[in-house]
């Protein structure tokens, strides 16, 4: 009888057992036979949580449960540390403690990684071990693997996408249910699609932290989240959603990192995306990432970005990768030769813009004339009535950001406006090309040529 293969047991220390941590425990049990068929087994031996008495909905028999993450990280019994608890100071201390003593780390904590990347890299170097954080960047989209291996030698010019599933769910819900932001946020929270602190999602902070990680892998440049231009979705109203649709666009929270002749620009903000673009069709908790580069032109990746199992599955894949390929590490990855990693001035950014104005129906043409006198070329416009008020939405030709900011002050002085003007950026700067290509009128909107 052939001898059964020897099973190598990997003892895991887990920090956090909320939505993602609980999902990970379930997935480990589900795939145990698969692990053993490949000569190893994963055994959760240590767990750190805030409340040891709380029912986690998973079997933790035989697991040493504590409230001290540092103790788990330093326990000599563990072979790998998995961090999904969130937060910064304690998470960084625990992760670096494990790395420094040679224990590999798998982390889904994009905030800690994005804000303390240097500390993690130094600790991994000290311990001669690795760190993987695929799940921190885009949940179940394996974008880090692609950037680190498949496209390691490509000169990327742009990485852009919808990378926060929670806000995408909120915006999709607002559009479909015809509700305001607050109701959509409550529905997202009830379904478990938001962070424990929803402001991390809705203020764009989560997306900015992910963009820091993506830009680091794409361009070899570390830009901390504090230097990413960041806006959230809390000010998006139902009237904005409806005007965007009338103009044949949808509103998405877009994150973009671009390398241009004047340096890098990293930005996260709501944007109007033309319905002919792939990003416009990314709905609910799904994420999408678009890469551009001269060698391959454009690549697109799509996957779920919120919920229990998408992130937990990505964490598990990192664990298995580190078991099968000891020494695997996302940091530092493929090192690029010296290049200009300075940040470009965002005021020089050139885009098309959407401006929302409250007007009386009979004054709409006068307002359009006034905009023309301000040297703002309107490519498309639409009017809607919402809750007894009339709104005009216009899309401008390409402008520098500084010019748009100055124009908003002048627009606010136009007579006949009921509210201060509101603006959003468009996803692309080639809206005129789209208009001319289609040679059409958007849902009753007249085109100014």
C-alpha cells in the first residue's frame, strides 16, 4: 500500500473575527480537504478579538482566544499571522512584531499598510520574511498579482477604477430606488457592505488608501493617503443622479492614479461616467480596475469589492500562496529604476465638468447665455423637475481645474439661480469626441456646437 503523503500543518494566528475574519474561518473549514490533497493543512490556533464573549457564528473550539493582538503576534506557536482587524497603531505594531521575528504576514488592512508601508517593509527585511496584501487593494480582484508579476516590466500610465464596493452599492441603490443618500447608506450598512465606521467608505478614505497601494505597485511610488486628493459621496443627491442619467451618464466614485509628463496625480472623487464606458456598468458592490500602458493599451478587471466572502477569499488565497511559495512577498516587489515620482499640481488637471444649477424654467436659456459669456463652452445640457424645483445640468468642454474653480464664483453671481452651483468632474476629458462620434442628443438635451 502506498504511503500517504505527509501533511504539513501551518498554525495561524488571526487578528480580528468580524465579517472578513469570520468568513475566512468558514472558508478554511470548507477547503480543508483541498489543502490536505496538496500536502498541507491550515489550523487556526490563536485569535485576538475585542470581545471574547461575543458569538462569532463560527466554530472556535481548540482556538486560544484573547484580546491582545501583540501577544498573538509574538506567540512562538504560530507559523503565520493574518491581520483583518482594521485600525492602525495596534495593527501595525502587531504586524511588524511578527515580521521582525520571521513570521510571514497576510493583511487585509489597507489603512495600516497605506499609512505605514515603510515600517512593514523594514520589519519584513529584518525578519527575512514576506508580507502579502492582495485583499487590501481590491478585495477579490487579483490586481496586486497582476502588477507584481504579469505586468512587472510594463510602463503603466494610468490605473483607474471603482475600488470601493460600498459607495458603488450606495450610488446604484440611489439610482434604482429613487432615494436620497441617507436611505441608501442605511441599506448598505444593513447588508454588511460598509466599514464599522462608514465614513471611511463614504468620505473616500478607503478608496484613497487602496489607491496608495495600487500606485505603489503600478509606479513604484509611495504617495501617502494624506496626499491623495479625496472627496466622498455624502453630498450626492437624487437630483444629481437624475440629471446625470438625463445627460447619458452615471455617477461613480472614481479613483485614478496617472503618470504624466509633469509627474503623478492621485485623486478620488465622484465623477460622471458616460454610459458607453465600462465603468458605468459596474453596479452594486462590484469593483472594476482599468490599467493603461503603451505595451498593452488597456486591461480591465472586474470583481466583487464588498461583503463577507470576496475579501475573505482573497485573504485565503494569499495564505495558500505563502504556504506553497515560502518567501513570497508583495513588498518591495519589482524595483524600478529612478523616475520622476513628484506629484503634479492638481489645479492644472484638465477635465470636462458637470455643473448643477437651480433655475426657473423660463430662465434656463438666459443662464446658458450667461455661461457662454463667462467663456464656458457647454457641450450638453438637460433640465429636470425634482420636488417642485427646476434644475439645469450642464457639461462643459475641457478646462483646467483652476479655471473651473474661478468660474464657479462667477456662476454663483448669475441672476435667477435658486441655489449655489454644484460641480462634479467627468471621468474623461474627451467628452467632445464622444458627442461628435455619436452625433446624437442625450435624452432631450440640446448640444451646443
